[in-house]
């Protein structure tokens, strides 16, 4: 065979192969890239390798409905449903969960297949939790409306419902809600988390349901986040492009993915503004197409990264059912943050005052790691009384004299978790984040340039945070003692501030004493003969009192008497030897 024939044949085969393989980050790629599904890259360190596939977990998809009866990837997923797009009717549209709504838009079917799809006959496009089941909550829109609020409340009311009324089963109630709608004319743009929608999400979490929300697609220059994804207790999910590879090294945040933080709500907790929480693949994802039996389509956006996180949550809950939010804690949120693969430069000086050693505006705490999240879920125990972290400042010592560049360092420890970050502040300035070496028992350090700081006493404060509580604030006082240039090339120590003591009263007292002495000495000496004239008193020259000032040495506090009228005058403390200038 001629070489030219071989080349042409190879090109044709490659072309046919490219047509046969769907483009983009198909579910068979993204599900492996987050370490949920086994792969040559990560096995045996994947969630499915550990035996977790979402069995026994019920996920409510609040969306446009789901084609769970028609599409091959979602058959036999339905356990309950309700349709908020029509008036309720006990016969035609009951609200007890017995209705199975249809998807007439397509969005909800895509979301459900990414979360829990079985992949159909060839199992290619399996979702993250293929053994989870669905509660189909149709509210009919991809933006927030009043129906969405009603849908969330319905889920809260039915979180423990026995769907088939046949006694306890592993698929009763609602464990997870996934919401991919945000904003809209009925919602609240750039929310601070205090709107009705966000507060309802918080209520759902407090009732024991994990709520996963898509961050939105208005990035990279969005201003804040919309309702209800701005909710404190929602797991807010951004999107990354996995470049259609299992390897995560080249993953980048999607251009359109909303950036954080959320608008400030004005409370003392700076951490609830830190959104998004986490990111997952959401670019060119192959998911189930509605109104078909076995067709799939490519989609992008945070609406299709959030379902992957909902699936990971299902895996975690299967590994440890006690992870459901209780007693004011949301351990799922904590674990997802702690086990994520950090990306981007940490943003320590946030627009709204929060700070963290790992959080980044674009990536949140990083890319989800399903394997690490599930392993952490296995090891998590029932909620306990949190022990706040402790912190110490080891350098500089209290009341130390410092100058120029000062190394501030110390240690922090959390006995029942990890220290998330250490913060410092100088005097009454704002708190700011400092670098840490490790997370459980750690050292921290910060380099402080004091050259632009006023000489004198200053206080350094430090505190640590463990995602629930701050440590007790510790502090040390330091005496800044820098040299300043006089402009003539010579450096001299400045008295700043100088405490001047008025000498007017002292001068007046001296004059009175001198006059009294003179009058006393002018009296006639007793016992001399009358014929003998008294001796002429020696002439006493009364010098004009020289004005002077008293200055306090900034180094040792010694009071120095300064009589020279010349200004500026160099002064040397007779006690400690420190040189000063008085102007």
C-alpha cells in the first residue's frame, strides 16, 4: 500500500472517530475529574471505589420538571413530585407528592441526569450519584419567582414524608435540594442574604436538608450574588472548565461563572459573605436531552456544575447519614470546603471585610474532591460542643522596643478540627489575614514595616478561626523607636511625642526664694557694739532666671531638664543615654 493511501485512510478514520466521540467535558469525563467515578487517573481513590453511589438518598430538583419516565438515564428515579405551575387540584394536580410532572423546557432533565443519571443502556453518561432517587418539584422557570419560594417551603414540609405510605424505606423524605435558578424580577439582585428567598433556604438547612445552589453566570464582573444563592447556609457552586481531561492541573474557572464575595449583611460574621463555596466542572457537559429516550446534549453554566455537587453530597450522606445539618451546624458545607483542591491566590483583604487563608473570589475554597469529601464524611462524628481554637503571640515580647521591620509570629491550635485562618490587627485598624504553615497545629507569621508608624506604644492583636468560633483575642504592646532623617544627612532619634512641662511656676517660685534670702541677709547682725557699724553685706548678684523645659525620654521615661534656649537642641538622657532632638 502506498504511503499516500495510508495517510488518507488514517485521516478518514480520525475524522470518523471525532464524529463518533461527543465533544466537550462529557459526564464520562467530568464525573471522573471530580474523583467520583473510577478512572485510570485516580482509582482506587474515588468515591465509587469506596462503594458509595448515592443509594438511599433522595434529591429534590426544583426546576422545570424532569423527564424521568421517558429518558433512559432517568427511568425508575421518581419517588415523588409536585407541579407549582398550575393551580392545585386534588384530582388533576395534587400537592401531596403523588403527581409526576413532565419537563416542557428541558433544563430540569439536564440537571437531574448530571446529579443522578444512570447513563442508560451503555452507562456512558452516568451522573455523580446514579443510585439516588428524585423528588420532581416543578416550578417552571430558570429565574426566581414566587413559585420557587413555595417550592422550597413544600420541600421543608415534606422532608420526612413516607412517599409510598408502606412504612419506612430507604427512599423516604428529602435529603438534598438542588436549585439552579437565581435573581429575576421577583427575586433580589445583589442580595446580602437577608431576602425572603435566602432566609427560606437557611430555614430548609436548619430543618435538616442540604441545599445546593448554582452561583450564576454573570461573571467575571458581576457585583455580588442574587437570591437565593446568597443564603448563608446554601452551598453555592461556581463553574470550572475541566478541558475535557480527567487531570485537574489545567482546570480553570469558567469566564461566565459568578465571582464572590456576597454583599455584606452587616453582622459580625465575615465568613457568611464568602461565596461561592466551591466549584465543579460546568463547561461543555453532556447531559440528558428532554423529550427524547436516549439523546444527550452539550451544556455549560453553573446550572450544570451545581448538580455535580448535589451528587457528591448524596455520596457523603450515604457514607454517613448523621451529616445532615443539625444544631446550627452544616457539616457538609464544612467538609466540602476543607477537602476542596485550593485554586487561585487567596483573597485576604475582601471587599466586604471577610478573610480566609484559602478562599478565592472565583474558586471559593477550590475544586470539589469527591473522594476526600467522602472519606471525611466517613470519619465525621455526631455534632459536639465546639472547642474554640487557641492562639499565642511568641514574638515580639510584650513591651519590647522594636524598630524598622518587625517579625510577628506565633502558634494556633484547634483540638477538635482545623484552624481556618489567623488574623492580626494593629491598634484600632481593621483585621487582616496572615499566612499559616499548616492547618491543625500551626505556626503563623507576618512581617510588619514600622517605618511609617508613629513612634511610641502600639498594640498588636491576634485571633484564630475554626469555621465556627473565634479564639480569645491575645495582644502584646510594643514600643516603636525609629530614627528619622533631619534632612541634612544625619539621622537622629526624635522625641515623638514629647511631653513638655511648663516652667513658669517653677521660675516664679525660684524668684520668691531668692528675694526672701536677700531680705534676711540685710538684717543687722545681733551683738555688735553700737559704735561699730555693721559690716557691709557682700554684694549679691541676682541672675535673671533662665527659662527651661522638662522633657520625657521616650526610651526610659526619665524626666530631663533642658535649660538651653537654642532650638533645635540635642539632648542626651543621663539615665539611658538615648539621644534626642528638641525643636
